[in-house]
C-alpha cells in the first residue's frame, strides 16, 4: 500500500528539499495499492481539499507516494 501525501512547501524551496520534515504542512489524502494509482489519485484529490485550494502566493504543492 502507498500513502498519498500532499506537501505544502515554500516557494523558494528546492523541490528535492521539499520533504515531510521540511514542508510547511503535510496532509495524508488517502491510500492506494500501487504507485501509479497513488499519483493519479493524488492529482484527482487535490482539487477537493479546501486547504490545498487556498495555498498562499509564496507556497506550492508537491505530491508524494510513500510505501507503507
């Protein structure tokens, strides 16, 4: 199983450095059986989460699928 994570990171933060310990906020959006389904569901879920639709102009979202 894979956990679907949405990481809210600072605009100036390098994408490689945007990880759960360094993100401004971490949200678990759900779980999927395989990695491909995980990334597909991450994209589909993002628009439904109010917090992700209200990120600031100095933030961006990175999706991550972590094996459980």
